[in-house]
C-alpha cells in the first residue's frame, strides 16, 4: 500500500504499487481487481489511468452497517501494508464502436468512469459525465474531475435539489453509447429510459456493485446429477456459496450476475432468474442459470453438475 | 447488418423506435411496403427516400439522426453496400438497421475460416460449408478470384 487518502467522510482512496522489481499488469478501462483481505474477496474498480503501470488506485466506500470488506479496508489497511490482489478483469469495457460515450454515475459508481475518461482523453475519444452525489463534500474525485474534464462533466447534488434525470438520454446523436453505475434503482430507471428512447441493447452498458436482491427469497434444494448429492440452499445464501462450500470447484467471477462465468445447466425445476447476463430467450428456456444470483421458483432444481 | 433479415425474404418490423429512416429503389420498394404500411397504421414518424442520394448526402442525412432511429433499406447491391458502409461509419449498429439486397451481381466469397469459395448475394452471409457468419469485405484476391469474407 503506497498511499491512503481520505477522499470524503466515507470514501478512501488507496494507491497500490507492486513489490520491488515487478510491473503491474496492463488493463483496460472498466476493469476491476479482486482483493483478498481478512478472509474475504472484495471486487473494486480500478480508478487509475490504464496508461499508468506503476500504480493501481481504488476507491472504497465504507458501507453502512458493513461487517466485512469495506470496514476492514477503512480501519485496518495502512500505508506500507502488503495486500494480495488478482489480475485485472473487465466485465464493463468501453465500446469500441461508440462515437460518443455518456457516463452516468451515482455515488461510488464514479470509480470505473475515472479510468474510462482517462483512457478516452488519451485517445481523443468523445465523452461526457453526469455525476450525482449528495453534496460537493461527499462527491469523490470532484476536484480531479473539475480540473481534468471541465467541459465534459456535469454534477447533480441532491442537497441542492438538483437531480440527474433520464431526459439527458433524449436526442443524443446516433452512435452514442450510455453507461450506468450506481444503486440498483438508478441503473433500472436509466436503462429502462434508454430502451424507451429506442436505444438498442448493445448501446446500453451498466455495472452493478451489488447483485439484484431477490424479492422474497426462499430456501430450495438442488440435486447434483453427476454425483447424486443433494444440497440445501438457505434463503440467506446463494447457490454459488453453497456449492463452493460443498467443495465443488465451480468457476465464478463477478458475483453480481453480470459476467456469466458461473453459468450452470439445469435439467429439471423452475428457475428464478436475477441476472443481467442471459437473454430473455435463454431465461425462458429454463435450462441455464447463474449460480451467484439466481434461485428457484420450484422447491428443487436438478443441476448437470 | 442484421444477418437474419438478409437470409429471409422479408424485412421484420421493429417497434419501439423514435424515428424510422427508409431507403428503397424501384426493385426494393415492394419489400419495404409492409414496413411502410405498419408505420402508417401505427402513426409512427418516418422518412422514405427513393434512390440513394450522392454519398455525401447519404452521410449527412445518416449522421444527423438521433439515438432511437431505425434504418431500413431494400434495393440493388450497390445501394445497399453504400448505405451499409455509410451507416456503420456514422455509428449505426447492426441492431439499428436491416438492409436487403434485392438485385445485383452475386459476389464470389472466400471464407476466412474454412477457405471454401462460394457465391454471396448480400454483404452478410453464412458460409455454406462451415456455418460461420461472414461479412463480405471489399478486399479482392486476384489469386482466389474472390472477395474476403471475415467473421462477424
């Protein structure tokens, strides 16, 4: 840990540099890394410019009521500490077909866009940022954004009764791609507005930091066809957690239902989908599910595992 | 281009768009007619242009469109090729257009995966040998006497 900066009352910035003699892996804007602290895996977007191979920068929001990763990061990680991290992975890349990129950030959702704006600026790409926060002093990276992107950024502080609204999506030129990152409600509102404005699916991009919450989670059973094992998935755990704890080496990555890495084949049972990866057609076919977020409508699922 | 529409005999009406832009020539208009009827029936805003303007005018009209615009075209290979190139150049994605070639010389195409050579009537096609979806480029091989088809 090279440096820790208190950015806002609840957000800290962490600058990580590699051990002596090593160079950090290259990454593309929108990437995140997995950090391994206190026995937990936490994913954080890389905030730093992809041009900089000497430092990775993260920004961590201290979650209300946190008992895990963000609490540990805020209270137990100090300059000079060693931290284990993964290679960067990107489930939220910039589109290389876009003529113009519009970023919509709410709160800590600004983090992936910091790297995106740096990358686009380096490549003379066209972009604009719309960033909602409670107030200026709770707006992470405000000074950096105003200094580096004064003509491209617009702020909306709810304390001043200034709201970021989907009307921004109207009348944008053809070739515009829109990107959303923030709370679930904001992503849903703006994604739906984009679709209502006729944006094709491929021009709408979003990244969730937390999975969609099931409306009324119930426990269910799963039968693993290949081994014959029966497992119970309690209402407060995911299928992925249960099968990993059972010692099954199931692949996974994002844990928020976006990347598709944890897709499993379902042979029998009714799936309750909560992901944003499978198409509507794939969901209707009821023969695959993402284990990190989806559950069962029936009392039992039979999996081809 | 929307590969599925090119292999069908009809264009599919896509609802939920803010504006529709249609190009046709004399041979292509009958294929666009059902789309026009649907637009009129639903009182949806559209522009219908017969015969492709000069390339400069095409680019100017296309680049002036807003998100929520959907592009249809039906006609000669030359018109479709020009529209496809211009539309992609200004930012239309394959989800935002359906282009149908109704007349013109079929091209000989070299599949970049299996290297088999076959006829193509559209600028997008499926290789009849290996099933790969191909986009037919302007790169011509005098050795193979065929245009390169690269993966979509």
